[in-house]
C-alpha cells in the first residue's frame, strides 16, 4: 500500500462536529477515500509547548477545550486508543532531528484532533497521537518537525497538521455558518492556496511579510504552523482537496501533500 499523503486540515470551530456545512460533509467522506491508516499523528494548533511533546497515553481522554458551545458537543467522546510505542518512536525521530521531544503520558486529544477525526474515522479504532506546536519556533521550525516525522508515513501512519487557513476570531460577530467570507479572508486564502499548490515553499516560510493581510488572517500563528508540519511530512507542491469558508472568517481548506 502506498504511503498516505500528509494533510493540512482546517478544523474551524468545534461545532464542525455537529453543524451541517460543506467542510463537515467533505471530511465525513474523506476518511473512507483515504483508507484506514495504521495510526494517526496530529500536530494540533491547540497544544502549545516550549519544545515538542508527544501524547503517550494508552487511552487518551477527549479534551473539551472550549466554552459556550452546545451541551451535545461537550458530551461527545472520541475513544480512540493511543500507542505508547509509536509515541516513543515519534519522540525519537524528533530528537534525532535535533528538535528534542518529551513523551506526555497524561495529555489527551484536544478538539484540533478529535473534531476532524470524529468525522473522518468515526469508529475511533485507529490509534491517535498528538504532537504539540511551538509558537516561538515559527514556520521553518515546523517544516523541520514535519520532515522529522516523514518516515512514519512509510509505516502506514497518517500525519495531519490541524489548524485553519485563516483564524481571526476577533472578527467573529455572530455571522451565520454560511456567511460570505470577508475580503481579507479571500485575499489571504487565495495567496496561500496558490503558494501551496505551486510549491512556493520559500514564499510560505516568509508569508508574514509576503501574504496580503497576513497579520489580520493570523493575529497569532498557532493555527497556521501545522500547515508547515504537513508540508514537511509530505512533498511539494500540495493539492487542495477542499475549499470553503465558515462564519465568513474561517477558511476551511484542506491540502494533501503526497
């Protein structure tokens, strides 16, 4: 079986798991299209640490790291097993690349991991690990992090960078899920999408100074950094496999790096 692509998934709001939308429909069918991996490693925007950490629990808990959402969402669980042996191998790969890594036997799965996975692999039988992001590290650090993880793809592991192509919650003012995207969201998303699908890695690494409205699209970088992990784990250029927006501010694009 050929290696699965590395993915960058825009996970949007936690309500993606419940609320009808094109992004939800896409992810609900994408897992069966990809096939069942041996394990899944998610680099999530919602776990920031000083240096890389890897979940090492045998049975990771479902973390509800959000407030003010429907009770039904808080009641959801994603009981996928962990894989302590794979966690050790993942930490070893990161350490060998000079990045360092610490296994974390207590950390569970945050919504950056379980929300897209509850749609892609709802039976929750595939082992899932998370790797943290380092906000101070920037794009080049996360590209190297993804490159360190690349050998796992040859072992049947699906590597996912989970964030958002745009992420500025300050611009949310109660817009409907299908509200038209704000102009800056379109401008930044178009630029980033073209750079990804044209293989312009150097431009993406310098996106903060080159992309239109970069600081507004990403006031902080944690939701864009998983893109670089996916790029590093795959090869360039990437393929856009889904495009769309929710609430007018979140670009919900998904990219595959074969």
